[in-house]
C-alpha cells in the first residue's frame, strides 16, 4: 500500500529540487518534515506542502498509520521549458530558459 502526491509545473529547476529530495529519501515522514523545515532552499517550501499532502492522502484515502510512514520514492522530472528573450547590445538577443519541474513523492508504511 502506498500514498502518493505530485506537484506539476513547479517554476523551479529539477536540478535544484533533486538536491533537497536526496536529503529526505528513505527517511521517516516526521523526520523528513523536520529536515525540510530547516533546510534553507527554495525547493523545501514546495516540498513541505507536497509531503503534507502525501501524509493526508495516506491517512484519509488509504487508512495508513501516520507514525509508520516513510518516504519510499521521491523524484523530480523536467517539465516544459519557458523560453524568453533578453535584449542585448547591437540588436542581439540572449535566450533565457525558465525551467519547470514535475515532482512526485511516494509514502509507504514500515513493516516493523
């Protein structure tokens, strides 16, 4: 039995999200929440909301015990890239790539 939550089209680079996801992978849900709250990264604020959603899904939809939950899988995939132009000197233009992410978080119950 597993509970999952996903965040689509987040306006943050997947590379930045993966740094924070590596910190919480295979951690207890309450410990992962504590790690996210005290991590000074932009992605941690989004992941706190996502983890709260996954915990609520586990409790309400799947009747899982919240104290036994752990982060089984978490990954960030690249979403669509917004392409913008920045004017430069002599009539040139510089391309700016605004990257987006699709983040998925899966919680499972520990057996012990």
